[in-house]
């Protein structure tokens, strides 16, 4: 698999570092990849947002992965 580099503003990077510090993500790249996959998985083939329903445990799991819950 090939990879590319994405530039983000330094203030945003600092916020990301705080979020991922204890989240289990190994790097900013792995966190951003996770977020992009989540967003893209909610789009249908025409680029329209699909209706996605999350149960309470699923939401908690995502928040834990993002570092908002322990």
C-alpha cells in the first residue's frame, strides 16, 4: 500500500496530540486514518451521507478510542 503526506496546521496538531495521548493510537497518522475511515464509511457511493445509527455502547467505544472516555 502506498502512503501520502497530509499537512495540518500546528494548532490543530497540538489538539490532536492531547486527544491521542492516552487513546491507544500509535500516532497522529493512525488517528487521522481512523477518523477519515469513519467519515468515509458514512458516505454512500454518490457522496451523500447515509443515515447511521449508533447504539449507546458503540458510541462509548468510539469515544474511548478517541480518548474522550477511559
